[in-house]
C-alpha cells in the first residue's frame, strides 16, 4: 500500500511541477512549488485544486 501512495505522490508532484514551469505565474506559484516539495500530498493537491488554471 505504501508503494502505491509513493507512486501517486510522485505522479501528482511531477504533474504539478511541470504545469507550474509551463505557466507564466507570479510569485505565488513559487510558494506552491515549495509546498509541493516540502509537504507531500497536501502541496500537490492544493495546487491542482486551487491554483491550476481552469480551462473551459
């Protein structure tokens, strides 16, 4: 079970970091990037739910 969680964390974090690097965001994204690295699961989830651009 722990391996599955680690894989999920790695995939979510990688996706969020790549999305941040592609976007032209301000300093707030740098803070979220630090949160992704320092706080597993919460940082990536926070970015994907709140800070990611919503495309219609």
